[in-house]
C-alpha cells in the first residue's frame, strides 16, 4: 500500500462537520481551492488547503496531481444487489399503460425471486461481479446489499450468504440488509410470513452474521405499519438496525411510524404526508430519496424542499434493481436529483456521501475527506462539481480510489 498525497484545484469537502447533515446543513459542503488529501496505510492524515499541510506531513509521500475536482467516494445506501436477470419488458409494459401494481402479481418482486431461485450461486455471482465493478467506474466506494428476492426463510438466507460472498470479492465497503418483508410469499398470509420472519428468519440471519440491518416494505400491496413495528422489535432483539420502504406508491403513514419507532431510514417518500415530513424533520430517521426510481416510474417526486426546510436528514441512493431503477451510477443520481428535485450539486454530493454513509452506519470511517477516515475518493474529469448534473448521462468520474489505492 502506497502512502500518498493528492493535490487538486478543487477539493469537495464537509470535513469537520458531524454526520448526519440535517436539512439546510447540507450547504456545509464546500469546495476548497488548491486542496490536498494525504494518507498513510490507507487512512487520511490530512484533508484541506494545500498550504495547511506542513513538511513533516508531506515527508515520504508519493505525490499525485488530480486531473479534476476531488470528492469523497459515493456511498450507495439503497440497492437490491445481489439479483439475477433483467425485466426490460416490464419497463415497456409500463410505457404501454401498465402500473407497478398491475405487474406486481406475476411479475415484479415475484419474478425476480423466480429468476434468482433458478440460477446457481456461481451464476448469480458471475452476474453481479461486473455490476459492482461498473459501480467503481462511477465512483461508488461503498454499497449496501439487500435480500428480498428470496421469499422463503432458506431462500432469503441464501441471498444473504450470496451478498456476503460478493462483499468479500469486491473492493467496496459493504453492508447487508435483510429485506425480510418485501412481498408476501405465495401460499402464505401476510400475518403468517411476518411471524416466520420474526421467529425464524431474523434469528437465523443474526446467528450466522448475515445481516447488519432489517428492512420492511410498507405499502398497501405489501406490509403495514403494524408489521413494521413487529419486525423492528424482532430485529432489535438481535442487535440489528431497522429500515423501511415508505410511502412510495401512496400515503401509508410509514414515515410517521418510522420516525416514532426510531427506524434508521425511510426510503422513497414519493407520497409522504405533511405530518410525515414534520416527523422526519424532528427524528433521527433519514429520508433516503431515490430520484432515478421516481423518474423511471414517472411518479410524483417527494417534497424535497419541505424535507430540507423541516430539518430532515436527506440522503440519496440508486435503488439499483432490475425492475424500477436499473441504474447503478451515483453521479446519475446526483444529476437526476438536480433536474427533478432542484437539489444543487454540492448539497446533493453531501447527501450521496456523508449522509448515505450515516444511513448504513459507516460514517465514522467513510463519507467525507477528513483525518482518520479511509482514503476513499473520486477524481472528476472537471474542476467544477456542477458538471455532474450539468451533463446527465456522462460519467464524470476519471478515477476511483479506495484506501489510498486507485481501483
């Protein structure tokens, strides 16, 4: 491992600001002209103006000159990897007038579950490895992996084991979320599956060390706020964080329930109520926004300005999945967040780095460029971070570094 010093004309940083950044505090993200990042043994020893770096801190460091702006590596805190196979025909069906609900019965989650079940472990890993590698080229240095395409105790555990195997093979930092309540398995009632999730699946996953968090899809076609409370209690008994999909297809009261329960994040929020916005503004529950999913489904955007004004913890992620957001690029997420939500580039970068790291519990070592954190950073092909949303569809990432090594 090479100890190094990276010099740049534009260092994007929110170093020294405690995570998470609430509401308008995202404006604390700033550009430091003529900046420097130094690291030893893969850990940052200095980040700030180059003139603030003394000769002792420079000693023995290999010096690199960045071609463009340098920012923290992106942290994608909501993906549905590992999965197997695509569902492009469902995209075409929605263009023809079908809705998410129309496709949910025989397609959607159930279809991905069937494709995963029919594939061997090696087939799944062979499918996912290049996707994780592509994420690297787009600057993602940490990623959340989910289950949810198992729909039985053993199949969910299998998907979690595949997630852990994938995590061992890729350079990104990872966490694994047990999306235990994603859809009601065929032949079961909702109540039966929730009981099995709480009494069999979560304890088994915890005993094997397969999960860091548990997720619940709260929606009228899936699970209720009461189910969220039940699953949250079971997860916490095992020392696991809790997250939820909230208010995606319609108002469900999930955001309010998540805030009251102290859930780590409420994700989607396209139809969050005014009460839900106020609750998130006062809670430690992050609002994880998924702009590419919003665009792909051509659905109502969440009230982003209201969430920021209320003081909510706003994070951004891809929702990378084969049905409703087949996008793995966090720079594209920043671009769409600017176009759909009016979120300026620097706050969007903060939401996609430090706040996303907070959602998955990695903020103490990732998500910002500051002393003591892992030297994960992205070099853009321009000195201006505004070029990320200005050129949607263009990959602005020239280099991705993890632990002080270019990957």
